[in-house]
C-alpha cells in the first residue's frame, strides 16, 4: 500500500494520454452489444472493482464518449497488484483518478496497431511503453490477456495487472538505490547523468555494487581513477535507446547498445545478457530487480558488469 501511495503522489494528476497510433482494419467490427466503454465496465462482473474505481473517480462520463483506448485491469489484475476494495476505499477520488487516467489513450488503438516498441506520453509527460512481439501485446511490460473488446466509443484491452505511473527518472531511481551506488558513480564519471535524467526511452541493464566489485571496481575511488573514456564505454554498453521490458526479451536476439560496435545477446533461460562475441560469462538479470519503470525508460538489475 505504501508503494501504491508513493506512486500516486509522485505521479501527480495524470490526464488522458495523447494518441500516437493509427487506426486499424478491425475498426469496422461491430461494438459489443452497442455499449460504450463505461457501460461495458458497468455490466461485466469481472470489472466490478474497476467499476467501483470509475465511480469513485467520477470518470463514468469521460469513458462514455470520445474515441478511447482503455487498458482495463479486471478483478484478477487488481488482486495480482495487491489492490482490493479496502485499498481503493482508502484513496481519495483524485488518487483513484490518477491511476485510471494512466490507463487511457485518447484515441482508438486496436491490438494490430500496437508497434513493436514505442512510447506514449501523457499530457504531463509521463511515459507509457507499448510493445508487441512473439510473446504478445504489452503495456509497461504487462501483458494484454484479452484484446479488442470493441465499444461504441473505442476499445478495451484487458491487462494482467494495474498500471502505476512512474514518479522518477532513471537517474533518480539509481540515486536512491543503495545497491546501485557504484553505477551512479560510473554514470557521473562517464558524463551521462544528464542523458539518463532527460526525456527519452532508455533501457538500462544496471550492474549492482557486487557486480562492480567482482569486475575489479572495489569502490567509488577505483571508478574515478579509471580513464573517463573507459568508464563511458562500459556505461554505454549497458544502455540502449529504446524500451525493452522482460516481456520483450527473445532468446538469441541482438540489441545494439549506445556504445558503438557493441550489441547485447539476450538469453531467456535464465534471463540474461552478454556482449555479443564476448567470452565472458553472461550477466543474469536479477529477478527482484526487473522492470523497474522510470519516466524515461526501464531498469533491469544484473549480477555482472558487461565487458
């Protein structure tokens, strides 16, 4: 509950997201029994918690008109996110509205129009990350489990968990995480702190302090003693300029990093990355540190420095 409150207060008042996607050939399919989105939510028992949230936030009218896409958490999704009726009742109407409006795109986007990987910004600049691959369709790394429920005013996609708007940039998250303090030193030494603070859609494979120590950087002094170019090369090899969630990882795929000439080779059993062509062991993704969402990308903690 504390984590939920932190997200809510940090995110501010999230408004309807601007639409960035084109319409799809499925648009001519008949809407569900001639109902708008609010009516579908109100009459489907699997959305009973979502209906309570809509009523509390006073968003029924907003979901009854226009042309919208709603990434809709059903009751199971609320449960998977640790949010029950008591938790909803403990929140203010404004706080509930913040959560719900973060699930809405201000245009109709059927599943066939979701890109391989792209970012949608809220009117306040908060990013939502959409992707489509062999694993399915995802938003913020959360799977769409039932797509294209058509309404008279748009479309509903049922998702597996509730979306919570991020409150911090990558740089701020790294700064606050004591397990990543050596990575912070390396980012500053490399002169990349500004880059991971600004608007973008980075993915960071973030070595923990233990990973840096195992790589020979015993403390901050050791990193600061290394040549700037060498540290920058290491840091850039852990970054690439698009959003990649755990759900987007495909075994054997190669992704170009920000370090020229270096690509990461992905493994999925277990989830891991390594520099393509390197003879070093893979860097495993720490399962307790996966899909850490920032306003400008996503972080995955790893147990080895990529070299």
